C-alpha cells in the first residue's frame, strides 16, 4: 500500500456514506408505508432522492469530514460527524417547511433519520478502530527539510517523527556550523537549501535557526517565496514557555500565550453552560428528587447534625463559594481543615458508602445550577489547602481559570481522594491544566461517562 492512497479511501468513504443515506431512506420508507416496494412512488420520487443525496454531499464538504481522514484524531472526526448530522437535519427541516414541491412524509423523514444517524456514527467509529493499526501507512506524507540542526531543530524533527499522523516526513537538515557538516542527517549548508528543495520536490521548509541569524532567515524566506516554496519559522521560545504556546496576531505583531484556552471563546462557554444546566436538571429531577429524602432519613438516623454539609472552597478566579455535600462524617471541629483519609474515624458507616460511590457529592449539582461549579472541571479545594498548595506547586493557581467541577480529568485518571503520596497533587495539577487547554464538549461527555462508570463499579481511591 503506497502513500497516495488517501484519495482512493476518501472516494470510498464518500460512496459508503451515500449508500447509508439511501439505505436509511429506503428502510424509513418501508417502515412509514409498511411496504418494501416503491413502485407506486407514494410520498417520494426520484428528484427527492437526488436532492437529499445532493444536500448530504454538500453538507460533508462544508464540515470537511473527508479532509485529512488519516491525520485527524478521533474527537475532531466524531465532532465533524455530529455537525454533519445537525446540518442535514436543519436543511431537511427548511426544505419541508418552505419548499412546496418537497412534500415528503414527516414520518418517513423521522424514521430515516433515526436509522441513518446511528448507522453513520457507527461507521465512523468502525473506521477509526480499523485506522489505528495502519494509520501511518495511509497518510499522504509531505516531505520537509529543517534549516538549523541545533536543539530546536532536533526537537522539531523528533516531534514530527513521533507524531506521524501529522503527515510530515523530515528529509534532513541544512546548517552552516562546521562541526555539523559530517553528521548523517545534515544535507548541506543553508545557502544550498533552496536548490535542493526545488530539485527534490520538497513541499515545505521549516526554519529553526536562532534569533541571532536574522539576516539568514530573512534571505531564506525571500528565496522560498520566489521559488513558490512554503516557509515556516519555528521561534525559540523555550526560555519563556516550557510547553505548547498559542500564537495570535495583533495586526503584524505576534503575541504568544503560554497555553490555549478553548473556554475563553464565548460560543464554547455557552455550550458548556448549556450542558451543565441540562445534565444537572436531569440529575436533580430524576435522581435527587427521590434519593435526597431517603438519604436525609438515613443520615439523621445514624448521627446527629444537618443532612447537608457546606464548606467554603476556592472557585473560579480563586473566589470562595460554599460547596454542598451530603454530610458523611460525625460532627467534628476538623471538617474544614483536615482531609478525609482511609479508615477515618470521623466518617460514618453510611458516609463511607456514599464516599466510595461519590454519592456525597451529588448536592453539588445545585452549585452547578447556581453557576458556582461545572459538571466537569478541576476539583475545588478548601481555602486553607489552596493557600498551602499554591506556595508549593508551580502553576497550581492556573486551574482556577476554570469553574471547579463535580468530577474532572484528574479524577477519572485515578487521582482522587486523599493526597498522601508524593507527587500526587502535582499530577492532578498537570491533568487539570491539560483539561483547560484541551476542552471540548466531547471530552466533557467522555469524563462524565467514565465518572458514572466509576460510581457504579466503585473506585479504589475513594475515601
């Protein structure tokens, strides 16, 4: 199998999805009209079928679902698939509502949609699973060279080789340093780069020269433009930022931020808030409505004190708020300063069960409705612990850029409960920051699912 197969697989994918569209339409017709024959043409004709196929094809072109099929990761692929279904539904609704000639039965459309959506999504999931083993072989690689064989250039080469799904193949380096001329991966000097690239049909040049070589960089960039070769500059920012940065252009001025923050975008904030409200309302109406009275009786029967426990914790922007829980301990004076630990004598028998299943956290869905928390986010800490950890751990306060969550990426990855082990809190902070930088609605859904799984089957670190 050769590298140029991407066009072939793209065509196959388009045809398979069109077959699914028509299969779903046929099955929807059979259910709606209780017949497997369409000779009488009731409720549909050839122009209707042609129009739906035309609409679907153009929807997928808008969402770019078939673009870079072997380069895109799973979550972007599923996201584009969901958007394709949404756009298709909206356009079909408009056609039914406003196009008189498109008088297709609403039952047929509903049945066809209910069949097509799971068929289509299942097909994409199967594709992603089959792609895993042969992904690197199917990518149509772009050949590139790197100018500058220093630490920055070598880091870039290693990154591109480790992340083969990005679709780049490093041919070699160009560097003027005498001590590097005999190295196996160095092809020649900087002034030889353009001629080599033109003769070898190279797609792009990555320049990783240091800032002091501005004259060489400028000359190389101009030569690349004249030769119609794409030129990309890799600035050396490791002295300022230790990991990925976000680059924005203010006019002609590049502005670098130490991290990307998807939830700084208003549309993402609205999506996350809608999910928080919808999921919290579902839990409160269908679970808390009967569970809370039962637990209230059991909590009161076992020990004296209130049913709910309020604790002041650090929220977004380090603003304090009262976090709600079902009371799981006997009344004690250390509740606001000392973490619960395994075999903690303060924990009641019912409390131990609730903590193992995270049931004690469920009143926090009211915090979510009040906008003080989110369903998914970094877990909030007691005010005292926030002050202690912020003094000991770099970037600890970064997690407070987000609303705290009932569950989080750190928790579903095993970092929950008492922080006894060395490095445990540092790992939680890393995972919380990773979540901040990589948020998506699909990631929230994944974390929610994993949390429900752990609630059902328990977690060894819960206490």
